[in-house]
């Protein structure tokens, strides 16, 4: 009997299916240890919650209001670094400020190869920016350790966790800038033009907040950075040596220097047009706009982290404690304000006992993730009815964009400031950090900045407005994400807003 094309196709397909079934049988029946090996190799070995360090006395501290102050200070710290430079950020962009920092780091490493320079970025948050990926390659080729990045997008090997489908969204959101183990900057700012305010375009001029610290607390912050760095190393070591990406970098650095220089020069040329498209770094312009703050002595500071993968909720506890103990006033400025049930109850209770509670968050016009404002507005009515004053930021009215700051001031004497948003993502998904500062002068200065400047660029929300926004059915996508598993992130139909709302809802359920 002659074989038709259809017959041959059926036989081929049957053979392929039989082969797949045989492979499945091999893994499921004959090699049951394979799955357990993969779980051990890929899944992070989780430990229990680690209590925060104690309160450190006698520190120096200076408020860095907005990117002009923070990034001018960061550049100054880079210039004076002699032993070590440790930088961690969710985002490190290849733009004006990103290129400036990278160039300074590379120049310092070439001048002093013994200088310990390490960078941690969040893999998923930078994966779509090819220019940032090329910039990280430049840094690694210069001998600078970059965690959260691997050439050819191999960083996925540190992201997969067979035991937790949400592991890829438990992002490294911590933000550190530590030099020589003696000075540190922490707060809400990533490394990009919108944070540094190096571009005067309103949408790229964000309101954010950092703090400069000197003293014993810097040791706690540096220890956190080194713990994160070691965690990345540990993830890589769980793979067999041919799959440990650090081995590839070691091999790369073993190649003849002339060949490496040739490759680096070629890649540099591919980025030249991108670098030229950005305005040069202009510290003089930033200096003109900088808000000056005094350096305070004898400041009490406690460093606190929140790592959901370890079951930690220390930052949420710190906020709840500060709110519960406040007797006169609470001022919260937070980019993504979606209070959990416990946080909302604490704020309502505080307002009802006579505390003046003020909340400042983004309007839909300024929020870089607009769906967050839709969800945030669901909580306004209950808060306002209890006496909480809610304001939405409108930075566009004075040539600014998103409010990205994350801090609270309590009774004009205590500040909580860092990377932590008052939303389920920060509590239930992201690793975060804050410092709790007790100093009436600093607290008074920050509170004054909010009341005299920030609130002047915001709208108070009335009870009538809040009532209109209180219906969950009016939130876009709300009826599509309750129990539905979202599309994979690589699917061309993927909707970031839909996925973000889904994650927020899932995180809320788990809190």
C-alpha cells in the first residue's frame, strides 16, 4: 500500500507523541528524584523571619528632598569612595543619570581595581530595556559585580521557583547607596532621570524623598545589601557548574584583554547614538533647584526590612505601631496608597480618637500605574467619614510628574521613610526597607515640606467624591481578575494593569 502524505504525517506525529510519552514516563516513573532535584536546585532555600537590628544612637542624618539633592549627594559620595561602593535599586536605566553613574563607576574601577563595586538590580524590572542590558554588560566587563543581570537574559535561572508561582513577582524593591561602609542613602529613588530630575520634562520630574545617613546604622544597611548579594550567589550555586552563570563571566575575563577590549569597543559604538540622544549631566542646573537641608547630629535611627519570602512583616508592624501611638498628628505621603484592612482600621481609629491624619497620594493624572489610583479610591470613603484628610497629588500643575515618595511623620517627631508603599504588594510580595528616625527637627522639616509645598499641589478629596469612587464595579478590570489566573507575562495579549491588579488582590488575600 502506497503511503500518502497524510499517512506519513499521522505516523510521524504518532512517533513524536510516543517519544514525548516515553520521556514523561522516564521522569515521572523511572526518575522520580529528578523533580526533587530541580526543586532543590531552583527553589530558594527559605529561612525564617529575621528580626530588625536595634535602634542605633548618635547617627548623623540629612533629608534629601527630591532628586536634585539626592543625586548631587550620590555623585559626591562616588567621588570620595576609597574602599567600596554598593548600590541597589529596582530600576537602573540607561539614560542621562544612568550613563553618568556607570561612567564614574567604570572610571573609578579602572583607576583602582581593588575598589569593591557591586550593583544589584531587579531582573524583571529591567529586562525589557535592551540599552540597560548593554549598560550592565559594560559594567560587568569592567570588573563590576552586577546581580540581577546575566548576559543573554540568563537571569531567569535565578527567578524560577517550582514551589511558588508568584516568586517571579516577589521583586527586590530595596534601595541602597552605601559608600565605604560609613555613609548611606536610602529612600524611594531608583536610578533614572525621573528620580534625579535631570530632565525638566514634567512627566520626568518626580517628587521623591531620600535621607543621607552616617554612623552605626550604616553597618546595618550594608549588612542587608551584602545579604542580598550573597542570596544571588547562593541561587546560582544551586545549579550544576555548567549552568552557573558566574562561570561564564570568569571565562570571559580570562579571554585575552585585546579581544575583550575589541568587543567592549564594538558594544560601546552600538550605544553611542543612545548616549548622544541624552542631555549631558548638568549638576549646575540641579544645584540651582536643590532644596537645602541641615545635617543633624545625634539622630536615633533603626533600620527595618520586609521580605515576604521569609515571612517578614516588620515594616507593616512599625507603621501600625507608630499610628497606634500617635497622639497629635499623622502625615503620610505614599505613591501607591492601597491600605490593607489592618492599616485602614489603624488610621480610622487614630482619626476617631482625635489625631489629625493627613494622607497624600497620587491622582490618576500623575500615577505612573493609573489602575492603582482606581483601587486606592475604594478606601477613601471610610477614611474620610472617620475624619482622615485625603489629598491627591497634581504635580503637573507646577511642572512635575508622579509622587513617588514613601514616608510617614508621626507627632512631629518620628519619621518612617524608605522603599515601602502602603499597599499589598509591598507587604505581601516585594522585599522592602525603611529607616525609622526619631528627631523632632527632621520630622518638623519634612512635615513643613508636605504642608507648605506638597499639599499646595494637591486636591483635598470630599466625602461626595469618595462616595462616587467607592463602588468596586466601577474599577476597570475589577470583574476580570478575582479568581482568574492571568496570562503569562510573555503572552502578546498581556495587560500589565490587569496583572498588577490581580497580584494586588492575591497579595491582599494572603495577608
